[in-house]
């Protein structure tokens, strides 16, 4: 993954939500991990870093083509 720290952060919050989901109040708190995951993937997390790296790192487009963006997966063949 290109953003293992963001993936780890999201899984931590989802894990905490799973613990809290035992109660009705905790179950209703699903908005927290949903919003955090969306923010990291679509708004201020990965997109911000990706734009900067695309401008400053040579060969970054090839790296993006073969590496998953958020969820750890094996590299794509190229």
C-alpha cells in the first residue's frame, strides 16, 4: 500500500468501534470510523500526499500504477 499509516489508523478506529458496537450508543458511533476513513481516502489524507508526490518524485506514476492505494495487496504486474 502507498499509505500504510493511513490504513493502520483506519483499522484502529474500526477496531475501537467494533468494541463499542456492543452497546446501542457505541453502535450509533459508526459515523466516526466512516468519516475518518473517507477523510483519509478521499479528502485530506492520501489525495493531499499523492498530489505533492506526483509533482516532486520522478517515477511516482509507475509506482501508483503497481501499488494499491489504501488496502495492502500484492503489487500489480506491469
